[in-house]
């Protein structure tokens, strides 16, 4: 099956190069049509020829309207380049590294069986919200519903509210949940502002390299452990114990008590 992949980027060009390399080298179950949408050129973040060669389409927005509205523009701009023969589309942030497309294959089948139009993680448990860092959607629905991304605040809630209002089915990507660490657990572990940045069951890492001690080299070492494979040969090597460390943190994040267990989910306006 031919599947579109929209990868959006502002300034994370080093992340982008690795994201694309992973897609081209490890996503082997389907044919992928990669669309880069970028909005950093006016600020000096220009897409290099080597990155352009990894994409089928590279489209740039000259003016950056800000973090949230700029992200919305990138998504909509990318959707306009989806080929008509791509039934499904993957939405990715450039700093979202995914090893293997097994998770994509699993959920396009789940979307078809459920007759749903969208799949991603639940972003914040107390609200109806859907993650945008990694999502899989029915291409035709995206093309016909660009206002779904007209958000200026609380993007994840806006997208979910749009689907609920229009009575469209969505399914949750449980392998990427929880996204946020329970508050009580943050007293023991909270290196990324309350968020988990690795998901061993996908496997995927989403760290911001500016928050890591040695930047992208640290992220590569984390990725080797999460992927259970030395994909990055010159970085810290994967060991079973390094993998277990991340697995245990994930299990704790899923099982620690949280208020969302006892409260009704809200619609965020």
C-alpha cells in the first residue's frame, strides 16, 4: 500500500535528517511518499540538498506565524501534497524518531476495521485530546477537513473536539500512552517537564535535543536502548539493562495512581 508521510519542521534539521533516515531504512512494510513541510528558512533554517533527496516533496512556507499557528499551517500545507492514491497519511514531527513501521501497519488495519478516520495517543487524560507528534489518518478525510487544524491554542483538544463534533470515529494509539507522567510520580522521575519521551512498544523517541546533556548524541544512545538495536553505531550501545530501565519507567507511568481514574473526562474549550 502507498502511504503518505508528512514530516513538519521548523529548526530541528538534525532531527529531521535522522527521522527521514529511519523511515527510508526501517519502514519496509509499505511504500511511503514522504512530504517535508518546513517554515524555518526565513530564520536561517534551510533544508539541505541531502535532506531534500530523502523526500518525495519538500515544500516551504516563507513566513512563520508562530509555534501553534505555524504548526497548523505546516500540517495543512502538507495535506495539499498528499497523492490521491495514498489511502492513509502519517503525521510526524521532525524530532519523532520511529524504528520500523510495524506500528503503522497495525493501526492502518485497525482504522479500516473500526471505520475510523484518525489514530493517535491520548494527549492529556483529563481532557478529550489527541496527540499530533505522531498520528495516522485517513487521507481523504484530511483533504476534505482542513479546518480540523485551524487551532490557535490547545491543538490536541481542538483536533479531538473537531472529530467529536462531526461524529467521526478515532482510535487511541495505546503504545504511545501515557504521554504525560502522573503528578505523584514526578517527585521520583521528571526529566522532561512532565512528559515521557520514549515508548518501547512502538519503538519511538521524541526528546528535544536541547534538553539533553550532549544533545543529539545522547538522544541516539537513548534510541539504541529503546529500539533494542545499535542503529547508531557510534553512540552509546544498547544493552538489555538499558532497555529494561526505560521499560520499567513506562510501566510505572502507566500504573501510578492519577486523578483521571476518578474524574469524568472534560471537553476543553
